[in-house]
C-alpha cells in the first residue's frame, strides 16, 4: 500500500469479520469496478501453495471463508478517512496451479449485493399498488444485507385499480425493479456504504451528485495526480428525437420533438446539439399510457445519447490525489487545454490495488466541449 493508504478485508458468511492475518498476507491484488450503468464487481487474487505437512491440497482451497456466496466487504482508508469500497458476494472461483514456487493463485470474483436480487424468477401480481409501493416491498426482502432504500416518487405515480390493470412481475426482483424504473426514465443501483454492512438502494432519476470533487490534474508539475489521459469526441452522439404518440386510452395523437438535453447541471459551454452543423434524427415510435410518460421516455433517450459526446479515460495516482474518485459525481479537470478543461460526470471507476501501489482508472463524460466554469477545486 502507498503511504497513508490501508486496505481492510471483511469476509465470511452473512456475519462477516476481518480477514485473518494469513489470508491478508496471501492477498496479492484487488480490483473493484464501478460503472453507472451496471452492477459493481470485484476480484481478489491470492497466492496459494501446499505445505510440507499437507501435500493433499492447496492451503486456501478448503478455506470456509473463500466459498461462493460468502460476503466480501472492502474498506479503504486514505489519510485517516475510511471509505466502504465494495460490499458484494463471491460468485466465481478460478484456480491457477503453477510448477513455480509461489506461482499458484486463487482468484475470487464477485458482484455487489444486488446480485442476490437476481437469483430467483418470480410470477407475482401486485394489485392496487403503485410502482413506489412495489419497489419498497421488493427491497424489504433484502434487509439482511443492510439495504437502505431511497425510492423517489415519480411525477406519474398512478395506482391502477384491478379493473384497469394489475402490475405483474415475470422475472427476478432485480429485473422487475429495473423494468419499473425504465417506465419512468429512472435508474436503479445498489452502492456500498455509507457505513460498514450497509448499502444504499437508489431508485429514481439519474443525477449528477454535487459538489464537484477535487480536480484531476495533468501537466501541473508537482501538483499533477493523473498518470495518463485520452480524450474522445463523438460527433454522432448529437441525437434528436421526433415522432407521433398515440394515447392508449383516448387514442389522441400528439407530436413529440426533443431537441435539447435537460441534464442538470449543464457541463459543456458548447453542447453538441447546438454547436454542430449536423445531428442525428431518430423516430419515436412508442405507444403508452400517457403523453407525459412518452415525453419523459423520449427526453431520457436524448439525454443518454448526448451524455457521451466527450469521453475522457485515464489513470489516477491515488496517493497523489489523496481520495477515492466517486462514481456518479462531478469532478474538475485541468491541464488538458481550454477546450477540454472544466467539469465532467464520473461514469466509471476501476480501483487497482496491490502492495505498494493504488491506481484508479476512470471514465468521464459530458455533453460537449468547452468549460462553463472559470476554475475547479483543487
């Protein structure tokens, strides 16, 4: 670990405990991947061997702590500040024996707690219940994993009568919650923390969490904390949506035209939708219950398309940065030039940790070029 950085591993069945010393000594590397559009994952690589006293099997293979569906919690402490980096479940073991002394490895791979919501398919009716009631009811089944629900009421939270329609689940709890989220242009994710053995389950609109984090810096001499960086501009991200919508109940037809992103706060001084000479125009062909819901779905598609107009990837030196780069937050960038400097949305972060080294690979996005701010926090 770099100076000022420590890693704590909690592992076992439901009641996790700190890993014993011999297990921590065998741990060679840790990788944790966070992405705003999918489940978070982790990978632990252990060195293993056979002792002179027991030649029948490798030492770690029979450990009850390393079995599938055990829980893993990773806590990183940077400059005396502890952060829960991952709370997940082991789903895969990979053993690679080697003829070289000390070359055999056992790799554990897993996903965040939401994987437990994706194991059992159900056929369940939810009569006289709104989507918010259904989501809260489903999340209550997973209290043993410390889920803290944060369910945002959508603008159109109707509670249909049995004579109108009966919401019916056909699939896993996770797939159904995600399906309900899609109806409202919402998202659903589970993130570790804020405290040990707790997890935030968020069901609501996409958001860019303020305030901006400490800036990523390159070409700043002794103040640089970014090892490498790459910028990509995608002109085809500029997408507008137009078409007709027919209300299912009234049969009324109305025009839909989405030509701007509504994502707030806006990050780019020159958004692709207003600065390019050409944009893509897609047809909206959906039908649904109301014009308002259709408008919301169409707007969500345009927002998602233009979000990735500018994509920045790079590697962050954690010891120099002095903190964890938070997913779904905003972060400043400086040292790349006036066109690319400014605020960005953090789309993904992959933490790579091994003895004496901690790097964070990141992906940042925004809807165009040019900065809307004159300075960023350092």
